C-alpha cells in the first residue's frame, strides 16, 4: 500500500487485501481431508450421549493431556 493510499484510507475500514493465488491440487486435497476428519469428529460426538457434570469440550484423552482454564497437565 503506498503512502498516498494509506492517507486516503478511512479509519476503521478494512484494508483491501491482494488476491491470493489459487491453491495447488495438493493443498486442496489436504483441506478436503482435514474437513472430512473434522466432520467425522463432529459425527462421533453427536452420537455420544450428553455427559452430565462433565468438563465439556473435546475428549482430553485424545490429545494426551488435560487442559482446564489454560493450564495443562500430563498424566
């Protein structure tokens, strides 16, 4: 952005970004695979019965650590 364009920019208005180049086929495949994994996690979570009095959030055992209020502990 040139200084002339910057001076004409209205405060609080978003700055126009340059267009991004198209994604490569490998990147598109990776994004599709990641979305499929997220959809599968959501599907499995919806099948489980609701937990009463649980800590909420994703299952901590899956990640190998437990996090509550930003503090993590490994067992």
